[in-house]
C-alpha cells in the first residue's frame, strides 16, 4: 500500500524525473465532489510536465467509499500515468502529505487542498515563480472564496476581511504600492491550500504532525524553511485556485476553537515558531490562567455577540452596500471588528480545553 501515512516520513532522496516539473500533493477527507472536480481541473493544466498525488485520509478504514473516490478520480484524469492515489488511515492532513512526499518526482512541490478549483495556468504560475538559479522561495497563490448562491452578508465578511486568510490586506498593500511583488510576507501567510515550497520540504523532514491534527503545520513549515534556507514567502496573485468552500458561522467558530485546542501541542512541539506566531508562550501557566479567567469573564458577552454574528448568515449580501461604496466598506469592517472578541473567546476556550485534556 506504500507509506504508512503516520507521523513524519523520513526525508527520502529520490531522483527527480527528467522533465517532471511539478508534483501536486493533495490530502482529502470527506469531500468526494470537491476532490474529483479539483483533479478534473488539474488534468486540464497548461503545464504538461506535472503529476498529481492524492492521499485519502481514512481511506483504509472505508474501502467502499475510498474505492468509489479512486474510481471517479481515475475517470477524470486523462494524462497517462501522472495520477497516484494513496489510501491512508485517519491521521490528518500533515501526515497524509508526508506519506505522499516520497513519491513526488517533480522539481517543484505544490500543495493544494481538496476543495480548491485550479485555474488552467495555476501550475505554470507556480513553476514560473521558482526561477532556476535564483534563491529559493515559498510561493503562496491566491485562493479567493467562491461566491455561493444565495450570497449572504456572512459570506461577504469571509471574502472581504481577514477572518480566515489575509488576502484583503495583501491585495490592498500591493495596490497602494506600499510593497512590491517580491515582498516577504512571512510564515504566517503560508497556507497549505495553495502554496509551493520547491522540494526543500523534504530537506527539513516533511511536515510536523501535532497531537491535534488541525492547524499550524503549513505556517510552521514556512518558518522552518526560512530558518534553514532563508526562504521568503512571496505572493503570486495570478496562481489562482478558487476556494469552493461555504463556511457557516458555527463552522467558523468551531475552526477557531480547534485552532486554540491545537495551540498547546503546537507550542510544546515547536516552541520557537509558536513564540513567533503568538508573541508569547501560550503553553505557560500564566497564559493558561489568563485564558481560563478570560473565558469565564467574557462568557456572557461572547454569547450575545454570537447571537448577532450568526444572524449575518440570514441576511442577503446586498444588505450592506458593496465595497466600492465608502459606507459599505466601513460597515463590513465594523462587523469584522465586532466579532473579534468572540473569535478570541473561542480560541482561548479551545486552549483551555486542550490543556485540560493533555495535562
């Protein structure tokens, strides 16, 4: 069956296949429609010298479902032998990526999520950003949230603010001329749904697998690559793979809770990166004591903010004027600022619960 899909795989050295430019690595779990459409689009890339490696997280435990996914993937892939599929036990995204790394034969590794829709030149854009002979870089592409029907005010908040990613800030700074195209955005701007770190990821031992399998492994990878090779994180907005993911308010808050829950294991396993990420030791007794007090003190206010926040999914997107209208932009930013206490409350609640479980 191939690699064990558990923990960090050794940094095996395999020969780069002559002419193989890009290896795409995609872990997938519970999104059969999305992964099939993702691979369908990868089969139509303008870059011919590419291969796609898909790891089905939990695929060994559900042979019927994973078999159906594999059959569908092979049905949409029409580029010869360039598709590899690995069925893994349920181990999380980082461990699945590690299991696929030894199979990658390209000069460049591109990491995608299973719910992105690559534009035809996505891989060519990534390949072109890694100029032969130039110092190595980590390339982050653009994965804008796709507009879903019916479009809601909550969806606009996700798309137009930094609730999840920071594309709005990056685009604004580039448009104003504050930074240039080769600006180093730093490891916090490295997101696994659309980035390429060359093959240097193998040189640092693959992705770190944390006790809680959601969160931080992409940022930490960029942090280690910079520490080892001095690689900047550069943004290439023309490397587009739209994000086909509708997020609900409760799902968004659950994500913040999971990030808080995972933060303790992240801080203990990667203390230098964690300290750079948060600006403090989130695993310290002082931080945990503050978080416990914060969760209790702000519980009532968080509940009131939650009630209003969740109602945003019931309002149409045009309840607030568009971004081109000064009032529209101001209202969107005000709604973003209003929810931050709730966001922080969920994160700290996750941190507290994680500490209680791990001891």
